[in-house]
């Protein structure tokens, strides 16, 4: 389980960093000129580990959603693993 957690953390962090890269957005104005703006965003990612079919897909998504909200509560732009101790 420790190896799985480590690998999941690496993947989640790569996703978080990639989503944090600036996006260049171009919009055509009414006068046909274009304007380009740089957009930045952040992401809060919830991760849950599970084994085989012991947990329903709905329960996995619910746990990941709760972990995401834990990440937001912890300051946003973070990766958090689902922690049953923090389950409401």
C-alpha cells in the first residue's frame, strides 16, 4: 500500500503542476481584433486508495471528493489523500 500511495502522490502532483501552468487564451473582439490573456488556475486534488472490488465505485468517488475538500480546506492548490479519521 505504501508503494501505491507514493506512486499516486507522484501522479497527482504532476497533474497539479501541469494544471498550474499558465494558459494563453485568445478571443476575437467585435471589431475582429484579437486579444490574448494569460490565465492561471490552481487545483485541489483528492486521492483515495482502494483494493480490488472491496469498495463500490460510488464510495471511491465519494472518498476522493471528501479528500479534495480536505485539500481545499488546507489552503487549496494541494493534493490530499482520503483520511477516514477526517470523514464527516
